[in-house]
C-alpha cells in the first residue's frame, strides 16, 4: 500500500472595503477576489504564490 499525504497551502488575495476591520466583506466578495486572483495566474505563478505547504499529514 502506498502512503499518501494531504498538504495544506495558502494563497494571498485582497478585498477592498469601507470598514477598517473588514466586517463588511461578504462571502461573495471573498469568493470573487479568490477567483479573480487565481484566474490571472499561470500554473507556475500559482505554485510560487502558494509556496510550500504550511501543514502536512498522512492520509489513512
């Protein structure tokens, strides 16, 4: 049986709002900002933007 691993990554994106704490940012705004960011990156740029995984665990 081959051991498999699950890796957690993060990628940065930004959303503008009128409140300093971001309380007015909606789920739809977050989704659209993520989609917009990802759609502009090539595969290699996406890999660079994500960097190394911040967490990894073995999958049972």
